[in-house]
């Protein structure tokens, strides 16, 4: 069994999703069977990762940052995918926060990394936003803990909007 956690941008440009999916599939296939994937199921990178884990026959474990996460952070267009992935997860851990926010995201990221063999970061390499709990922060935390980090950002990848 190999446990791989994910962090990544929520605001992937639609043209970036296909190349990211292909790179994730190639990387994750190396660990199947026996793949365990951990994701917060956020739109964008987390969702694509979770879908690929399941497509490879892996086990999905969801880490939900707060009790209101779905309603507060997952847009209406993404809720059916979020709900399907949450239902498909073998394990769902909801962090003990009522509301989504910095503390909830930081706690969820720590939980993602606990016992993880690797972290996949769908990341453009940008600096932390200063709000905590983002992709750059999670990459730094993983590296500090000695967790191997695989950064995926296919050539030509774009974010759909300003950093979240």
C-alpha cells in the first residue's frame, strides 16, 4: 500500500485539466494496485486526483476541512461531483471545525500528510498567499516533514483566475 495525498489549485483553466489528468494517471498508475489517495475533494486538482485514484481501482480517503465546507466552498456546479466522490470514499474524516477557514484548511492539510508516503502538488510554483492552508503552504509543510513531493504543472498550464 502506498498513500499519496494531493494539494493543488482549485482554479485550473479548463484547457489545463486534460494534461493534468494525464500526468496524474501516469504517476498514480505506478502505485496501483494498492494505491490509497487522500483528498479534500475541492474543485480542480483535488477532484481530478480523486477521480483518477478511483479509476485506477485505488482507495479514496476524503479529508473535509469543516462541517460547512461543501456549502461554503464548493460551488453549485461542482456539488454533484463532490457528493459522488465523498460517497465513493472508503473513509471520510471531517475536521472538527464548524466553518471553513484558515484553521480548518491547515488542520485538513496536516491530516492529509499524516502517514502519507508522497504528496502530489498540482502547483504553478507560486509563493504562499499569506492566508495559510494553500498549495504552497502544504508543499512546504510536506518537504519540512520529509514527505516526497511530486509537482505536476504540464507545459502551457494556466489558472482560470487570480490565485485563490
